[in-house]
């Protein structure tokens, strides 16, 4: 990726911010920026641990939201699907009753990410259980569950840009 290439994860941001990222790329300092801000990696590596992690966040912030039935890392979920996480409700009829199961799937690339990025994705998907659309109330809920949510979302997009640069053209 060259410094003048379009920043596909940052296109919705103001051009001044995009230019700052381009400068970091040109100076080969994007990875350094991320390492300084997010030096840690989380230890959540199994679906069971991820479920417990999501459940704890839900318990703290969304006690009245529906229960989560399944949370897992999904190897098939990636940027080609334009999704880093998915929330879904699967409805089935059992014995004349409608049963709804709530699931969260997190892209497997977050197994090796900063804990702040994993939390941001989990918070985002949990917020969808209360607010289905990406509206003002949705982002207020995300910010309530994780202060600094908007900065983390921006930095996550920088991380994805850096990650693409490391992998090279596909």
C-alpha cells in the first residue's frame, strides 16, 4: 500500500485524519503508533473464554437484554464479508413455542488483537441486542459500555489498514 492509495477502512473519516494516517504510512510509523497505543494482547483464545467474556460485559451493562446462547470466534468471518463481528437471532418452533437463540460471532483475526479491540467488537455486537440500527442511541450505548468507543473504532480501522499492509496484495 502506498501513502497515496485509498484508505478503504477510513473513507468515512475527514480528509485531515486520513492525511495524518497517510503520513504515518509514508514515514513507516503506522505499526509503531499502534504498538505504542496498544502494546498488549489478550489471552482469550477459546470460544468458551469468549462466551464468558461477553457474558460478563452483558451482565455489567445490559442485564435486561436477552440472554446470549452462543459466542464464538469464526474463521469464516472476515473483511471480505465486510464484517468483524455478527449478531444473530435464530428462531425455531419447539413444541408449539417460538424459541429465539441469540448468537455473537467474532472474526478470528481478533484472537491476536489488542484487548481493547476485542472488547470494542463484543460491545458493538452486544449493543445490537438493544438497538438494531447504527443510530445515535446505538453509539451512545456503545460509548456507555466502553468509554472512548469512537477512538477505538478509528484505531481499529488503522489496525486493519496496517494488517493489510503486512499481508501485501492478495
